[in-house]
């Protein structure tokens, strides 16, 4: 979990702040997205800190951490996605967390949920035209392939570590 905190949290902050600074949304989405970001930073820090202290709860806290990434991506993408294109990258966090700390099945579930939700957001916003849907499908496919790639790297690292 700390690995995810080290690299993905600063990237999430960069995504939100760049959307706020460069896209200049209305005050509502600014305050809402910064509020969600602050709560997610605090929640991630607390979960990462206490996940391994309570051994009996570790598995539950790891899964909770995975799905908290998903639920925090939803309002951030809803608020800033229409005005800042790179916000779809938030949907990579959930499958990456699953790939690093869970099973292959959970990785697949998280990747499918993230990609499907992204496509659902696009459909609800009235995305039309083959070019735009082609891009949306490539985004969804990238989420799937990226999560499986991260999972394969994690498995390879574990095999390499166990071989010594």
C-alpha cells in the first residue's frame, strides 16, 4: 500500500490541481474536488498506516483501501472529467491497488469495474461519434491491460524474491 501511496497519490494531486488551475472550473467543482481530494488523502494515509497493525483486519483493510480508490475517483471524475481530459487516469488507481495487494481475480474485477464505470460516465454524458467512442474504448482497454501488466510485474517480483 505504501508503494501506491508514494507514486499514485502525488499523481492524483497533480491531476486535480492541474484541472483546477488550467481548466478554471466554476467554484462548486473546485471546492468539491479539493474536498474529496483532502478526504481521500487523509483516508489513504490512515488506512496505509493501520493496515498492518491489526493483523486480523489486514485483508479487510486492504480490500477497503482498493475500493476506496474507486469511490474517490467517481466524484473527482464527475466534477472535473468534462473539463479536463486526463481525469480518466484516476480509474487506473483501483486496479493498480488490486494488482499490488490482492489476487488476480480481484485485479480483474477492479479493472472491469473501473473500465465499465468510465464507459458509463462517457455514455451518460452523451458521447457520440465513432472517433470519441473509439478513444473511450481505448481508455477502457488501457485500464484492463495496465492492471494486468502491474499484476504480472508483482507476481514476477514475488517469484524472483522467493527464488533467493
